[in-house]
C-alpha cells in the first residue's frame, strides 16, 4: 500500500475534499490574459491582411479569361463578350499536354479574342477570299472573331499573316469561359495539321477540360435527387440518435459483441495463417529458396511469412484474453460510464446539435482564409511583352521579343509579321506584392489558429455542460436550466485566452508538420536515403507530438470548464489525474473508440446500403411516389449520402466522446474528493457505486447533501 501511495504521489497529490464544490465553479476570473490580448491583436492583423488583399487583389484574374491584350472577357468593355476564342486551339494541345495547359490557365501560343458567342458551323478561308477585305469576309458575314481594332479595309491575306483574324473556325461549345471544339465536328483541311492529330487533340482537350456537360448532368442529378439525399441524411440523423440513446440499455451487450467479434477475427486469422503455413510447408516452399527480393508479393508464397503472422496473431489473441481476465472490472466501469454518458446526452439533447455551431464557425474561418488567399494571389500588376507567332521569319531578328510593352500604345513599325503586345503574367512590384509570401504565411497561420480555437471552444463548452450534469447531486433536479448556454457564455467571457493558448501550441506543431511535408515534397526526387530517413523520423515524431497535444488539450479544456484555472495549471492537473489512473484511462479510451467506430460503421454502412439499393432501382414495390429518380450518375447521390452520413455521425459521436471523457475525469475526481459518508457522499450513479462495491451513506433522493 505504501509503494502504491508513493507511486501516486509522483504524479501529484489527489484532490482534497472541498465542501463548497458544486461542480463547475461560477465565481471565476479571466485566465491567460496575455494570450487573450495576443489572440485579439492577431485577429485584428488578420482582418487588416484581408482588407489589404481586398484593396489590391483582383479575383477576376481567376474567375474570367483574358484575351491577348489582357482584357477580361465578360467584364467592362467586353461585358457582352463572355467567351474566349483561340485562333488555333490545336496549338494548346499539339505543343504541350493537357495538364500543362490547365496549370497555365489555358494560355496557348496563339492569338485569343473575346466573343459574344462561339462558332456553331465549320468554316475556313477559301483561296479566292485571300485578296478580299476583312469587312467582306468577316464582318459582313457576321464573323466577328478578329482582334479588336482590325480595319475592315485590310486584305484577308495580310490579316492572316499578322494573325489578326482566324484562318478557320470550328463548331465550339463554351466551357470554363472558353470555346472548345465539338468532338464530332467536321474538321476542315488545314496546312501542317493532320486530321488525325486534330481529332486526337479535340478528344483529349474535351476529355480533360470540357466540364460543361458533366456539370449540367451533375446539376440535373442533384435537382432530381436532392430530397432523397435529405431523406438519407435524416436516416443517418435518426440512426445516430438511436445508437446513442440505446446505449444506456445495450452498452454492455454491444461491448460484449465487439470484444467477441475482435477475438473471432483474430481466431480466424490464426486459422488461416496455420492453413497457409501447413500447405506451404508440405510443398517445401522456404525463404531460403526465395532469397532476398524486392517483389514483396513473393514473400506470401513462403512458409516463414505465414508462420510469423501466425505467431503475431496468437500473441495478440493471448494478450487480449489476459487483458479481459485481469481488467474485467475496469471494463465494467467503462461500460457503466458509457451508459451514464447516454443518460447525460438524453437529459441535454441540445448538446447533440452544438456541432452545427462549430460547423458554421469553421465554415466562416475557411471561407475567410480562402477569399483572402485568392485576393492576395491576384494582387500583382499585369505584365505585357512583345510576341510574334513565328520568331524565325525574316524581319524578326531585331524584334524586341519578350520585352515589356504597353498594350494601349501603338505597336512599333517593324518588318516582323504578327508582332503584337500580349499579356504574359503578373508582376510582383510594390510593398504588398513584395510581402505577398509573408502575408500568405500569416493567413495560413491564421487559418490553423482560428480553426483550432473554434474546436477548442466546442470542447470546452460541451465539457462545462456535461460536468454540470455529473456534479448535480439530485439528477435531474440540480441540473442547470440552460447548461449549454451557460457554459458557452462562461467560456467566452473568462477563457478565450486559455483556449487561444492551447490552440496556438497545436498550431505551431501543425505548421511544423506542413513545413516538413513541403520539404519532403521538394526532396522527393533526391536520391539520398539518409536524408529521407531522417525526414521520415521527424515527421513521425511530430505526428506523435500532435496526437499527444490534442489529447492533453482536450483534457485541459475539461478542467478549465470545471475549475476555471489557466491552461498550464489545468493541463498539469488533468495529466496528473490521468497518470494516477492510467489503466482505467487506457481501458476506457479503447472501449470507447471501438464502440464509436462500430457506431460510425453502422450509420454510414446502413445509409450507404440503403442509398445504393434505392438509387439503383433494386427496391421494388414502393409505389409511384417512392420510385427512384432517373439519373445520369447514380453513384453521385450515393456518395453524397455516404459523406453526409459520415459527417453527421462524426458530429454526434464527437459530442458523445466528449461526454464520456468529461464524465470520466469527473468520476476520477469524485473518487478522490469523496468517500461515500454522509458529509462526503459520491456524486456517481448507483451502477458505478455497485461496480466499485461502494455506497453512499446519504442516498440520492433520500437525504440532502450537507451544506
């Protein structure tokens, strides 16, 4: 006994009895004020970055295509010309690949012009039209596809040599704001380009970039199935609620089924490994015959592999059986806490819908960062350079290729055919542009910090609500009227700084992980195994550190919600309390994780199976009002229903998991504070008292706790 007591004292002294303690204290003060001020200053700076980005940014660069002169299509003077036409779109495909074209914003080495509508019929310049004027061949025939400002008196031959007008037109479809040819269009005979390469180019371009038809079909599918998707999400909502509420009745049987299932899976694995091992042993397949090879699948054909797997599974099976034998009492405590958590959720159903608040706040954080990053990325000034379609032609040797120019100024007289001032990109000049990288880093830091703070707020608020349930001596009479609202106001008023402190620590670790991932991406092609190994070790250590900080923060927020102390003291007290009860912590954590995983699998799998059978028309006899809609892509509403069900189940079960963790810490504190006497009765439920072999001298409901 003395050794155990000394061991417990190594992790701090147990909590002492406090006659004034009635659960989450109401008389508290602000905590971590310095970090609170720092967080508010950072948010003000984050808002200032957004304002600077809004002033200098131009998201039209991403939303609208540009013509050769850098003017936007569909905006300003081109308001009635929303589409971009390429004179020779095959130069986009034949000179580079589809991925490169998409990365460069569909910029191609060919003149581009804004048009009001895409061509609908094929056309090419006839030889007899070369001597005619642009007015007669293009403008009079309603072919307004020449560059702006081309004189109607110019000969067609000269306009084609200078690439001021297109030499051919193809039936096109507007997609992504650009005119793309139809795959089944009749292709004219073009010099230097074969029909085969044109067909391949059109097919590849449309397959990679033409999303109009697909987007229309997706929109039609959603329009015809959105109400059935809502029904599927409603089913997920009902299943999640039923699973949580039924835990108070079937938590024990569910845990028993899960444990037996795990044992059964391991037993089958042992049997399968033994069967494969015996068969390969009889065949004489040994690793000595195989040797060392990089073909990992070959190791599955030797007996030693299956023997090693057999030994590992047998050891795991034995360890699990021993744990069930020696830890059966703690497993019963975990089951009872799960039942108690279900009761707490049933008493405070509003907590189940708090994830909606968290979701809205997260959506605001992500949307603000995305808009700020977009405006910052488009804050550069447009840059124009001289360009010619063929720099090897006579007269282009002295042309100032790739030098800066003014698109509004007149093109200098030169003998180089087709020389023009075209848009090249965006110049990084000015204070904002020079600081663009730093501002983007500030935005990323703001994204991580605000997201982690919102998640911390949700955990602390739920912990305060569930703690008020546990420390209510007469349930439900002593539970506050609005526990969730009270916890929310209390957390925002007193503990914004503590939440920001914990979120900042987690953010720094996550930023370090992002930096390592970036370095790893840059060094992926380097043939340096030692550097890759060291980098992998660092990534693994940071991953473990992030998991530990999340675990520590979660329990620190519970202690903050209950006692109102600062982050460091709360984290220390929570860690010491858990270390004094480490075996109970491990058992409860694994049992809860297994049960919630089973619940998510049940909800998501059930909704997925029902959606599959319904949307594929495999459920017959439902009547006319319940017929499955006719869809282009039946998998689209199925995947939407599955992802929505997962989000709903994760939201509900995250609340339940927070409830279990809160009640568990309160339960451990209850054991240390009280002894079950009349003056110091336990607050835990009767089922927990029965399992522990304890009882209250002042039973709940019969005697009032002494003031």
